[in-house]
């Protein structure tokens, strides 16, 4: 099945380059390009893409608001945020708006193609470099108006082990990396992640990351892994 993609970026040269890379891959079709957030929303209505590559800093409505509208109108469309900066407050907003992942713009063509295919398959893409900086921002800021502390009732549904696995997911670690760190089988980690998504009502790993940040989990003291299992 061909993956239908919309590329949204106000940099015409970058937008054309991304479209060229993706369009050259068998199984991917670029069905439209947008220079701002509003055009991206309108293109999604007209072309019903599977994946949108979304710049977050655009004129008019930015990529965060465009993501919110696209996800609200067409939940089957997956949004991959492209950012130039490791330290980008827009990424947090895009996650809350429903983005399914984020990637640095300087990613290799192979990584970009893989990310599109991964999102189209229903999975998430979380660039580790961006995730590490995002975690740092949350921890440094501490609980605040948008990050109320670890009192979210969804967290109460998790065991201590599941909370620790969620922290690892929110830091951008893959199932294989989590398994290696805690000497578990990768299949065990996959089971933990599935249970976590179900318990906190998250549609995918990206939304689980947003919940982990918003709840204050990433700024709280860690539970001992294995406690309360």
C-alpha cells in the first residue's frame, strides 16, 4: 500500500528537498506541499494523507495549531513534527496537540523515509536527541501550571515497574534499549508498554510521552525499578 504524505514547511527549498527524498522511495507518494499551517490543514482535508511532515514554526497558524486541527478532524492521519532545534518548546505543544512523533530536520534521508513508514504502520518516532532536551526542560521547570505534578489519576493505575518503563519510553529509549538496561526480554518490555498504553488511555508512544510530561512524572523522583510489581 502506498503511503500518502503531505509536507508542510515555510522553507521552500527544504520542503522541496524533503518531497524529493520521499517521492523517490517506492511505496511513498507526496500528495501535496504546504507553506504554512492553514495550507496544511486544507491540504489534509483535500488529500486525506496517511502522514504529514510538519514544521512547527510557520506563519499564520503554526504547526502546533495545525496539528491540533488535523488530528481533531482526521485521526487516521499521523503527524511527524520536524524541528531544527534540540531545545524547542514547540515540540511539547505538538505532542499535546496529538503529534505521533518528532524528528530533527538534519536527519538522514534514510532516517526520514524510515520515520514515515514507521508512522504509517501505526508506531511512533521519538528522536532521542530532542527527547533528552525535552526531559531536561521538564525536570528543570518542575511542576507548574501546565505540568501539575505526579497526581494524574492515570499514573495511579500503573505499577512502579510500569512507571519506570514509561519514564524510559519518555526519554526516547526503544524497547530493545529498555530491555538491555534492565536485563529483561524485549517481549517483556513490549508487554509492559502495551499495558501502559491501555491503562493511561494513550493511543501510541508519543501520546504516552506527552502524558508522562504533563503529569509531572519526568520531574518526580524515580521509583525503584521492580518495586510494587
